C-alpha cells in the first residue's frame, strides 16, 4: 500500500471533516480507498495461507464504510479519521473473531479476536476457559503471545500515539463476573469483557507489501487464542 499517501489524506480529513472539503478532494479519496482495498485483497490471500476459513472472502466483506453514522452520536463529523478492515470468515458484522487492520495517523494497529460479545456468550467463553484452563494458558501465556500482546489488563486500548502499545483485552470487569468464584486462581481471564489482542505499529508499517509478512507473523501467534474463543462463539451463530 501507499500508506504515506493514505495517512496524509487521513490527516487532512481530520482537520477538514466537512462535506465541502471532502467533495473538493473526492478524487484523492477514491485513489487512496482503491489502494487500501487492493492491499486488503492481498492480505486476504496472504492470511489464507495459514487460515483457509477466510479464503472465500471478497474485499467488500471486510472493509468498513468511511462515512460515519451520526444519528446517535454527539460528534456530527461526517467522515471517519481512519480506514479499517475486519477479515472474519463470517463477515465483518459477525461475532466470529477475525483479523483487524487499522490505518490512522499515529494510531496504526493490528488486532485479532472478538469484541462486544453478548453477556450469554461471554459467560460461555468463561466457562470454556475454566473447563480447559491448561489449554488456554498454554496459548495465552506462550512467550511469543505475551511478547506480542502482553497479559490481560496490562495494555491500554489505543488512546495515545505511542507505537509501543499492545494489549490483551480491551476492557475488564473490576471484580469477578456474576456466578464465578472471586478466589479463582486465574480470575483475570474471566474478568475480560472481550477476547481481543492488539499491537500498535508505526505509520511506516503498511508502506509497500512487506507488511503482509510481518502482519502474518503477528496474526499466526494470535490465531490459537481466537480459534479457542470462536469454537464457543460459533455455537451461537
């Protein structure tokens, strides 16, 4: 991808988030959007080498709209400040976990897993973790996993521009979830409100095609965790 050009446009839209400016620069948006989508198309092919479940996806199944839905938001800016794609075997609107690619000036990242799970599915995930704790720990306490993402509750979801940020779990309960023992030895895994891991990358990360190999390394480490949770989530879809 021509990430420098993409990020430059996104920087401009952040400072000029209005329809007149966008219409004046629509041709540039069309160019960077096409380039981003071509990059995601290559990503689907590349990631399919280690996850055949996504091989059937078209780019349109993964890329999010750039136009914001402002109906219920106090922020009436019409356009997003980032480009994102969620490569999930069951589509970007599914609860099934997938691979997320995010381009935004100072906040570029890779993420993998599930988020915004309903309470009943979260409860099933927690029960599955308790029932298979040794298997779960072997996955998420693996040295490579911890080095890439960290342990639960250690990372902070992307609010700043520090490219060293990483994390496992976007948010956590302050105490044990209802119905689970507070004194459980591995309670941090049950306090998680999602099972998503992420790694911030520098703005230069997505330039060209080399990022596909680097992202593959990250996502292959995250995939066993995602597969564990998807085995539960898929029973509900």
